[in-house]
């Protein structure tokens, strides 16, 4: 597994953000029975930068907590069996790793939401990573049923990591 990690935030959150990202990403892939080694890019930024990305990519004119940019399309969320059909387009040619996509997190939102929800910064950061990983594996929350499924999986993964509210 490769996690390309970049922290543009410039302030210390008191956490090893890269180590937590690697742990959450590995656990998410393992929990979802991903049969491949994978590559994920993680960028930590601030509200101003994620606001611009949100406007550019989603036409939403405000900062958000996390953006997910999947590299793979799934017929069914978490169904990795169709990936062989995409040929080498979804695999890194040099390593053979599955190119899952990019995660962008606003550290400002991590701090704000941890305080708002009354849990640790680590829990909020891990939650956003888990949420985004599910998006990279084809999950969404556009319907009530999809949202319930994502919430269930998020809680199960975080519980497995012993990261609780």
C-alpha cells in the first residue's frame, strides 16, 4: 500500500497525521476486503484552499471538511471484482497497485468539528479519512439508504481501530 501524503496546513495538530492516515486507509481496505495493494493520495489543507477546490469541482461556494476524488467507477460499492475489466487503467503500471484516488481534508474543519461534536481531533480526522475511503471504494450518501450504509461501515471501521467518540 502506498499513501502519498502532503500536509500544506502549516500548523501542528498534535497528531501524526501521516501515520493515522496510513492506519485508517489500511484498515478501511482490509475491512472492505480489497484484494489489491492500493495507492491513495492524501492532502491536508485549510478552509481557503478546500473552499476553492469545492467551488471548482462541485460548484459549491463554501469550504467543506473533506473532498474525495475516486479514480475508479464501481457498478456496486465495494465490488472489486469488476476492476480486472478496466485493464491497466486503474492500476499503477510500475507497482501494480490499484489507484483508488485522492482525499483532501481541511484541518480547519477537523479542529472545528471535533470541538462542535465533542470528540477528539484524532477521532474527527479518522472519521473523515474513513468517510472518504468509502467514497473511493464506490459508496455514496445520496439516498437515505446509502447514507445509513455508509454510517454503519464508518462506525464499524472506526470501532475496529478503537477510535470512538
